[in-house]
């Protein structure tokens, strides 16, 4: 009964549009105040402070800051030019170059909205100038931007690791092939669309000739430091030289060096607004992370996790069956709930149950993040839709209509990722 009260109060608070952090506090203290169960107020406060006083949690704001600096440093343009050099002349090559840029930029920013903003601000006007439909271009970037939370380093994977104790490095490895697979499915649709609807081949050829005239070596030299970033950050983690938190520090330092001294695309005076932007982005999430520890502790004391595990294992006898149900739930939640809070709340409650049914914790984390990343491009609250719509100066809902085929391609890849664990576990 106490466990039910925690969830009931939390859901009612969410329905009343109370901030998620505050809703978690209300849910945490409700059994204490009304039923004298779930510990004490003092324990809730102690757990809140212990949740915030964590070294691994520093990786989140640092990856956000590194992404902000890279975005302002114009890294996305250099990446796009490099990839467009190779694929731009083929049918659907320009949209494919945009998707590849989102994939690669995701390995720099770790954030869906950051990837959408950085790539979209440059690619949407460029695609429109080549004759592509503006809303279609915005829809493409909105969905492809979601790859930023799947390709490592991924902020949602860091949050999943914090919530469950699963290795961050393993999660990063688990996200590589699923992210690439989703990108391939999206590129397949982009090529089909361009073959069916046609492209302005003369204009594309003219632009690609201008790019080719610059030569591969100058383009590579210009893009080298941007291409090197994921290798520096992820290579240190996988080689065992640094922890994910230390890698986040390296990403910030690397972004500063490249943007300030190599590309010289930003100045020292511009750093303070970037720091402010990163703090604003992380500020709300920081409270949720702190309160999540207290919320999770109360759920443990009220045996809510055990109750959920018992319910799932009693009613579902196959990992595939429960994953099918959970994927549907995650997709629906992704439409109305931000990725970070959803992971913090759902992961520790559901992971014990799916593990008992034989689901690998890394595989489950990849599925959860993939499902929620689709929510970034789905109405009514898909953040990437609003970012992309603003960049294209189009209503988010009109962009959403053009994004539907890309979302379907994403879902087809998600089916393979869900039912073939190999994609998530082969690199572990």
C-alpha cells in the first residue's frame, strides 16, 4: 500500500504540471507523513544530499558543456563538408551526409537537442538552398538529432549508469552498433525518398564540384580535429586510461583548445555565455538527480521495486514478451516525458525484474534510451521538433508530419535492436 501511495502521489503531481523534481519529493515523503513508512524526513534529506554528492554525476554537466562549446565552435559544418565530399554526389547523398554528421556529432555532444541545434542550424538552410523541402529537411534533422543520445558518449547512458550501477563504459559500447543501425535505416528511407521525388541534380552537382575543387587533403586537414574528438574521448575510456567522468573533463578541455586556438571560431569573451547555457541546461536535471536518490531509497524501503519485480515475473514468463510491453510503454512515455527523468525513475525499478527474466542490463539500457530518443522527435513535447522547427521557421507540428517516415525507419531498426541482443552486446 505504501509503495502504491508513492507512485500515486508522484503521478498526480506530474498530471498537475508540478516539476518532476518536486513531484519526486512529494512522492517520497507521502508514505512518511501519511503512513509512517518509508523512513524519515531526515533520511530523505540525507539521501538527497548523497545523490548530489557524487563524482560520476559530474560527467553529465561536463559533457553538456563540451557539446555547447563544440556547437558554438562550428564543428558541425566541418564534419558535414567532409562527409558530403564522399556521399554528396550519390542519389540521396546530401540527406545521408546530414544523418552521418548527426551520428558523428552525437559522439561529441552526447545530447539530442544539442545535435539537432548544431547540425540543423547549418544543414537545414543548406538543404533548402539545394531544393529540398524545408519541412522535410527539418523533420530529417529532428529525428536524426535523436542519435545524439545513442551514440557514445551519451548523457542518458551516464544517467542510466548512475541509476542502476551498470558500467558506463559497457553502455557506451552497447550504443555503438544500435546507433549506426538506426542511421542506416534512416539513410535507406532518405535515398528512397530522393529517388521517388527527385532532386535538383544540376544544383547539387554544382555545389559538390565546388567542394571537390577544394581537394580531399585540405578538407581532411580542416576536419581532422573535429574527427579526432570522439577518438580522444572514447579511446581513453575503452583503453582504461580514464573514467567516463575524467573523459568528460577531457572533452571540455579538447573543445576549448580546438575552438579557441586551432579553429579560432570562438573568443574568450564568448565563454561565459556558453558556461551559463550549460548551467541552465543542467540546472533542472541536477535537482532531479539529487531527489532521485531519495525517491529510489523510499521505493526500496516500501518494497515498491520488489512488488514491480514480482508483478512482472508472475505475469510474464519470457524476456521477449515483457520487452515488447515495455517498449510500447517507453515509446508512449517518451512523447510526454523528458529522457533524463524518465531514465532515472524507470531504470532502477524495472531492471531487477527484466534481469530475472534473462535480459542483459546493457541491452535493456540501450532499448530504454532508444525508445526515449524517439520521443525527442514525437509530439506533443518532442524537444528536437521544437529546436528543428525554430531553425526552419516552421510550426513543430508541420515538421512532425514530415518526420513520420523517419520515425518509422527508426522503429524498424528498434525492432531488430530489441529482439536481437547481439547488436547491444557484441562489443562488450
